C-alpha cells in the first residue's frame, strides 16, 4: 500500500466508526478537562498552557468535546477539524452552537497550510493517523513563533506491542463492541523518533511523557508530546 492511500483509509474507517456511533445513539459526556490518554489519569487541559483569547487548532477533533471545553471553560477560539464526516456530524449535533468553536470537515494538514497563524495546535490521538513528515512541517508553518504543539499518540497497544523503531505506519484496529474491528494505519513511534522528527521540522521539544493506564493489568500506554515552534 502506498503512502497516499494510508490516510484516506484511516478516514474511511473513522467515518464508519462515526456512522456506527450515530446509529447506536451514543453521545460522549461533556468534557471538563482534556484526557490525553484514555482514562482521565493524564495532565489535563493544563498541558496546553494559557489559551484564553488565543487561536487554537484541534486536529482530529472527533466528537468535538475538547474543542467545546476549551471555548466554554478557557475562553479559547478553536478551529476543530476532522476528516470523518460522521464524527464531525456528532460534534455538530452536540456542540454546533458553541460560541468560540468552528467545526470543519476536511484534511487537517491542507487546512493548516491555508490557514492563518495559531497560538496553539493540539491533537488527542489524531496525529497518530497522519504521516509526521507531512503533518509537522505544516503545523510548524501555521504556528506563531513560540507557538505550542501538544499531542498524544499511542505508545503500547492492548496486545502489549510497543512503539516502532522506524518512521513508518503499522496496522492497528479501531474496536467497538458488537462490530467487526476497523483497520487503521498508525504511526506508533518510539519517543526518540518523535523527538527527532520535531527537531528536524523546526520545534524545540519541551518533553515527552508516558501515560499508563490506571489498571495495573493493562499494557496500554500513551505518549504526551509537547513542543514549541523554534525561533528562526
């Protein structure tokens, strides 16, 4: 499979996932903080720093709950984008009238390339599904100097398979009870690779934190990555 086909297939899988969730009528709870992992055990919204009055881009916004939280509770002006029309439908159904949030359907990287500067770009697992050599330069260019990039990505999956030692995607699955798994292609990279990629593409790395599940029996781990656009 060529690189050009990985991201569209991811979009198709997330579109089907969103369709399934719409069919079952599931509405996720309103967020009172950003959960960078999966279990409410991560650093929260504070990882973004001060966002009041700032322009923020949410890449892979999904149901829009974190974008709405930032606008409502933190006074941010958020552009929230997702490649899945059904996920975006879920976001609009629940948060479409939220002041301070603009929801967009499309390719986040093409949108960023055409956009005006942001103070903060963040993504809760969305950057796992986009080639980092495509995403990171575009994010750098749309960030103001000293603008912040904060994102979470998978580190170890439910089968205990850890991150890759080379910058290439691997096949994972999106699962929903009662349905067949949906294939996705994810960049699940070792922390040193994320650090090297960020530096190569014009970021200073603030830190990479491993987030563990609160259940000691779960092998799942996530990474929380924080960077700042470097001064020229």
